[in-house]
C-alpha cells in the first residue's frame, strides 16, 4: 500500500514557484502582500505555497498583460475556491466577466492605432485639430481651442 504524500510534499517553496512560473521571488512576495496568492509559514518561518499557486500566478500575469488592474484581479481571485485547484470552468467564469471590458479596450486601442497613423502622417499633433491629442472636442469646434469651461 502506497502512503499518501505529506502536506509539505504537495507544497512548493517560494524558489520553486518562482522557477516554475517565471516570476521573480520579489514579485511573489508582492502578489502575496496584495492578496493575489497565499502561503503558509513553516515552523522555520519559510513560505510554502499550494500547487494551485502556479495557476493563480499564471492568471495574474495574463490578466496584467491585457491591462486588468490588480484590484480587479484580486476581486476575481477571491471568487475562486479555497482548498482545491481551480478548474477550467472556474477560470472560464472569471474571464467571461472581463470580456466586455476587453472588447471595449480593443476598440479604443484600434481607434488610437488608426488616429496615431494619421497624426504621424500629417505631423500636426495640434491641439485645435488633432483627433488623437484632443478627441471629441465639441467646445473646441464651437469656440476654438483653449480652456473654455473655466
């Protein structure tokens, strides 16, 4: 009969999490301070992480790459179950909540890209004419450039 591994055998040190996730130890400590990941302390005051931490770190990094603020990432991770590795369905539920926001961000970035190309082409970057530097300036159209609302 095979003995089950001890609790500590299923846990990872901070160095192991860093090596396997590609995240610096200092970043892991920061994530822990921000409530994005959790560890427990051994009798010798060393951090130990559950294996699900690797998935949580990957989720944090992917979320940061698309511009999701840490506060929103923390809120999303708080919805995940404790005591078990999150499932594919858990992750799908979290990411579905951000779909509309990401779609809007993509639209804004596409507009920026398109307007940036025009501005570089004309070289104006003028506050009274440039749609990039002064977008949707209704008061400027009516009253000319400058601080008109003051």
